[in-house]
C-alpha cells in the first residue's frame, strides 16, 4: 500500500525523507550482513524516498516559481 505523504507540510516531508534515508542505509547494511527477512523492502524504501523527494520538489517550487511574461524573448524567435 502506498503511503500518503501529500497532506504533509514541507518541514514534515524533509523529516520523513531523513527518516526513510536512515532506514534505507540501515537496511543496506543489514543486507550485506545477511540479516534481512524481506529483501524487497529495499525497493519499496527507495520508491518511498523518491515519492517524498518529488513532493518536496513540487512544494518548494510552487511558492518560488515566477511565470515569465507571454511576450518574453527567446520562446518564439
């Protein structure tokens, strides 16, 4: 089941990213040592981190994006 991260704030998303990254590195270490029950967990953690990164990027861009005027040079000639 996909986790729903969309309702989290930007600060909460960054904290969740740090938490998932630490969990991923611990899992990688455990895989090398051979103490992992579910090897597919590594893939799911990578995908969760990617989802959180995407949401962080979208939320940070949403507030700082400035639209260019329609008659700006460089677009059509």
